[in-house]
């Protein structure tokens, strides 16, 4: 049920003040997702406790749960980074969001915690086993997620010889994709706005019989519909760009678990990687 439908369902229970608050959150889900209750109350011209009462009246356990519903609604009304940036700028100009780093840190911790809670331990185990057994593991993370994919590929390469990041090499992703087989795995990271190149590669993998693992922000996302396994990340942020911390947490968890479950030669691989770095002076020697 959408946020608007929830509000309409409880309309008979809303006082005029609660109705004003409800109309504000339905009209401004992006802004509500980014800012504190005090900030939103100030902009709506209402006392902050009004929004706590509204949350309970609408059937939520807390204002934070209502805020989570606004994040979902915000995805449906997404119109670009510029709108989020304007909401951020406007809030800062009027001075309603002080100590930005605190709010940002708190939201970051909530994202990691929400991602952790949403991740089914059995699914994490299953995906680790699938990737360990694969001939090749391809990382498909394009556009804004490319840096996360590159990081995951680098860390995995210290231990494993069969991980490849699509689009990271001078050759085209298309020439890499032609190597896909049913014995491979493609880990696809895609959050709103969904990159067409990520989806095209995921579809190619699916058509090749390659198992597709999706790291995405919704079970209704385009890449989730192509996936054999899906992990959901929380992406809410205090600035205009979707948070990548949930995806980073999942990649680190997955690679760490794979190393823990791997055979003893993995330790040898990592030792050789470290020895090469030492011999070639890749890191500064420090007391």
C-alpha cells in the first residue's frame, strides 16, 4: 500500500492538524526522507509532536517508520539529483538542519543497520557458496556504482583469481560479456536511478544462463526481476546522491565470508599478493 493510500485509509481519524501534516508528507516525501522531524515541522508550520502523533494514527510504530515509508514514496517521485540538492540547500539556508555531520552519520548508521537486518543470513550463505563454485564472477556496477564495483573487484582479486569487473579494462564490456557461460555468476549493483548499461549486461547474463545476483534498493527494481538472488540495500542519504554504504557492507560481507569458507590456498594467494606489493614498493614502509 502506498503512502498516499495509507493516508486516505485513515482519513476519518485525522484531525485538521494531522490532516495538514499528512498532506505535507504526501506532497514532500523526498524532503521528509532527508530532514529531521523538527525541520519538517518548521517547514509545515506545525509543532514537531504532530508528526509523531500522525505516525501512530497511520499505524506506524514510530516516526522513523513513517520516514521509511516516505523513502519508498520518494523513489516513486524521483525526478533527479537536482531536486534532492535543492531540498538540502533550502534546509541549510533556513538553518533547520544544524550539525550536518551528525545527521549524516546517524543516517549512514541506519542504512548499514537496515541493510544488515534485511539481509537473510541463509541468502548470504547461499550466495557465498554460489560465487565460490563459479568458474568466473563478473561484477556489473556501472555509472554511480562503478567505484563500489572497482573496490570489490580489487579486494576480491587479492584472494581469488576468477573475479572480473565489467567495463574496468580498456576492452569494452561487450567483449567481456561474450565470455559469459552458465557456470558463471554476475553480481549486479543497481539503485535508482537505474543505469541502462547495468540492466543490459544483466539481461545478457540471464540469456546466457549465467546466475545473476542483484544488489539493489527494491524487490521491484528492474535488475531484481532478472536476478536469481536479490539483496536489498538502504540508500537514504543526507545529501543528493544515493548512499552506497549498504552495498559496500554487503560486498565486504560476501567477500569475507567467501574467504572464510574457501580452501587453504586462498591464504597462499593473499600472501603472494602481499609479497608482490612489498617487493615492488606499492606501499610506504612505516615503523
